C-alpha cells in the first residue's frame, strides 16, 4: 500500500502530538512542525506510510532528543490491560468457542492505539466485542485453518502496547490447538509499537519464541527486515498480522496472511475495500473489526 496525499496531512498532525509528549517548549514544537513539514514534501509516495513514518519520527526524535516519547503511554497501556487480563481470560474460557472469543478480543483491542490520533474507549470495546459485527469476516476460515492441522507454524506480528496482552490470550488458545507460535516485535521504539521490552513486561516471552523484525518501522517492510525474520516469515504456515501498520506494509505481499485490525483511517478503509470488491460498503466507519485472509 502506497502513501497517499492524505497521509501527509496525518504525518503533520501526528508530529505535533508526538512532539508534545517530549516537550512543551513552543520553540521546539515550532521547529518540529517546520522541519517535518519540509520532510513531508520530499517523501517517496511509492513507499508505504509506515516506511515513510521512520524518517518522520526519526526527525522528531532528533529535534526533541527523546528516542521513545511514547514510553510512559506504553507502560500505562500495558498496566491497564494486565489489570483486565484475568477477567477477560475467564470470559474466553467460558465462551462456547474459546478460540473464537480470543480472536475477537485480540482484534477489538487493536483500537488501543495512541499513534493513530483518535479517541477510544477500551471498556466499551471489551464489553461489546463478543457481539459486535466483524465487517470483513474470514473468521470461519481462520478457525478452520487453526483446528484442521496439528503443529501449524504461526508467525504472529505484533502491533501496539496494551493490545499485546490480548494477543497473549489468543496465543494461549493457539498453543492449546498445538500450534507453534513465534511472536515478532519492532527492533527499536517507534510510536506505541511493541518491542522486546514490552513483550517481556507482558510475559509473551514466557509463552512462545519472540523475535525482532529487525526494523524500527511501525509495520513489516519485508525488504528491510532481518534475515532471521525473513526466514521465519517464509517458513510459516500462517501469518497473523495485527494492526494497520502491518497491513499497510504487507497488503500486497503474496503470503498466507490473516489481517486482524480495527479500521482507524479512511485511506486504509479504501484500500481494504479495493482488495475485497465483494465486500464494498461493508466498512463504513472507523473502529470496525476486520479479519481478512490475504487472497493470492
């Protein structure tokens, strides 16, 4: 998925919001807006939005001197989610189909995203997600693929802090089905995306093998990923891709991918609709849940 003109406006807004996490000095904030504005005018629109985001957020970090402005928000998100984990685990175990319930919680909590520049209500999301419509719904195929083969090799691509806790609850169900799960995170901090640090804080490393994708991109640009990651990617029977950033970088890749996300952006919504012409009109607004298998 390529960067659109609408993305450039979004970069400017996100730059201001991100800079304010590091500084309240008007001079610094003005410098960020000015220099990011100049950078945005030079971005390569043939690249995906997350790939261009690397330069944008790298410049913000250089100006503010803060390499991880979302550090406290990431911790707050994880603490909040960890406080809910046992209650949600009980709901999953009591569900008629625990795997399906865990899948729904994992998708719905992709709404926890401070980098997307939108408001979200976690409690409402958790309360309603077992009954909410999934607007592009390949869940039956997902469940069938998981339960029909023993020892399935799954690469699970992480997205945001907070939701990582609910990824863990889905991973628990995948392990009960005999799947072999590898969880992939970002190499270095960017936005509120998960790194090795957050994976360890939430205990994911105690559940399954955790690797870095080798980049500081808020997505999975295969061309820039590490040789280790590429090997695991190529050898996986199924890839679970969480969130918009992973979707934006992998939507054109021919691989056995299930995209799990909530829609937070009109550009992404338009791209999904173009990919799934039979489902045009199904996605009408932000916050809608998507479970979509990548078709060859």
